[in-house]
C-alpha cells in the first residue's frame, strides 16, 4: 500500500506515526452500534413502503367506519394545534429524500464525481410511490408511521390500557413534540445558519408505560446539532399506556 | 488501520440489501468509519450520528455499487464518511463554530502570523491547524492505508494535489511532533 508515493522527504517514522495515532485519538463505536443502524434502516424502509392492510381482515363496512373515525380524530387534533395547521396530501416516493438530493452513485453529500466502484446512475425507485396523509404546521411536516413490536403479555402492565397504540393515538403527541422541536431546535438554528430545509427520520421506542425508551435519528447531517436537539425533545415525550412496546418511525421535515 | 474486506458473496448480498449482510458490513467496518469520521471531524459534530449516516447512505446506494469496479467496499465507505465529515466541518466553519483564530489568524501579514503560530504550536494545535483537505488526505493515507489514487478519487482531486496536501500535512505534524518530543513528559519518561 502507498507504494506510489514518489516523494519521501516528509515521511513520518514508524515511531512518529504510532505517537501520532495515540495522541490523535479516534472515537470507538459504542456497543451494538450495528443494531441501532439496522433499526433505523428497517424503520426507514417501513416508512417508505406502501401501506399494507392489517393482518386480521376487517369487514369493508367496519373498515370505512374506522377510517372515518381516524380521519375525524386527526382533523380534531389539527384544529386543536392551531389555525395554521391544515391537512395536506404529501407524496412520499420510495426514493428516500436524502439520497434523492444527491446522485444515486454518489452517496456522500455535496461532492461531485462518481463514487469509486459505482456503476452508472440508475433509478432507485423499486416500487410505485405511495400517498400518505400528513399534517403541516407552518414549517413542520410529520408523517408518523406505527410499527408494533410485540412483547410477552406477561410483561404488560395490569392496567386497562388499549390493546395497541395506533397512529391516531400517537399522532397528536408526535405533532406536539414536533412543534416543540421546531421552536427549540429548528428556529434557533435557522436564524443563524440559514438552512432552507432539513429532513430527518426519528425512530421512537415507546415502552408499555408510555415513556420514550430510545430515540434514533437519521438525516439532517447538513444542519449541525439539529438531530441531537430533536432527539432530546422527543426523548421527553409521554404517550398513552399500552399493552405492548411500540416502535414509531417519524419523518420530520423542517422548512424555512 | 487495516481492515479485511468483506467476502464477495457478502458484498453481493449487500447489493441486494440483505439486512444480515448489512449487519456484517457494519460490524466489519464500524471501527474504521468511527476512526475516520472522528479524526476528520476534529471535535465538531456528533461522531455516532455521522457514522450512522455513512452506513445508511451506503445501504441506500448499494444497488449501484459495482463489485467488479476498482474500488473496495472499505474505500467506498471511507469516501462517504470523509465527505460527510468535511461537509460538517465546512458548515461549522461558516456558522463560526470552529475558532477562526486557529486556522485564519487575523494579522496584517497572515502568512507570517500562521508561520509564527505553527512554530509555537504543539501537536494538538498542529492537528487543529491542518486545513480540511490536508486533514482528510492525511487521515486516509496514514491511518487507513489508502493509496494516493484512492484518496484522489475520494476527494475528487488530482493525485498531484493529494501529494502536495500530504506533504504539507506531514511536514507540519512531523515538526510539531519533534518540538513536542523535546518537552513531552511521555517522551522524557520513555527516554529515562
């Protein structure tokens, strides 16, 4: 390796390289970093996948009633949050937004030229786009998706809690947290560093008691400090109790 | 930091976005990516967030990775990591988060001021004084054993440019090391 170096006048000795490595210390990965990355990847895939029907078949008449109730609940929450909130149809394609900002063959942001080892650019969309309902409160767009992670029934608290959480029950809390994140994180950053837009995907692990056990974030690396700040806000979320632990994938878009 | 490359069969499974293969990929390269990101970042930004973003971008882009191409998976990952880290440093600098006094001394004669600063600087300051491009080239060459050609491709510059950056970075660090060597308690203890 490095045999093509044609100049030798500034080479470091082996001792110097060792000392440099020791004093220019590197951060080591934390435990189960791989697991967390794969969790975020899985939730990202789930958020981008088309809606799938529930596992237990629901009679069509009952399904219409449930959809109507969910819509009514969402509208009621929208009215409650503020007059500037309005329902919006947001198209979310299976091409993720972060990668779509850069050529698919150049995953590193903001750089030109083909990435090594990559083939010619090709479309990354592997399935047709899906249309998701989302709420946009002035500069925050949230599209919560709910993925349930079953736990042993024995570990569930003995409370009269609903069987599972749903987007309809989680959505209002998530929207309130996103509004907090907007005022605590996005607006201070946007007032100084002039980002036009930032998108990040959060994965919340909510305990049966309703506490946020884990928050993972991906994206928005172009806005320093935003992901860490937003994670802090969402970590303080309180949800209704449930019989199961819940994992929620929440894409959040901040727009100036 | 030498990292054994993934077997071709695992790379092919990564191209098919197999989660099991992705786990192997992360486990194999996480130390190298963390080391690269943390050294290029130099204390600005969240290392774990950026390392995570490196792997997520790789996962998304894997279907376009050419296993028969000239690049190794490790070089490809380090390219993503380096570019992300450099991007964060640039944004920190424009937002004033990196102390401009370290890299752009204000003086009637900035060159002379920088030279005087370098002459006094210890190793830690010398590392901080490296400009972003020198820092990235040096980290990839010295700590990750990338070739000049690989670094040129990763940074999108000519090989001659990489050599110049490496030469300057190594000269600065070597001088700082030797200055530190005269006063470093570690060296003094070792010598005794």
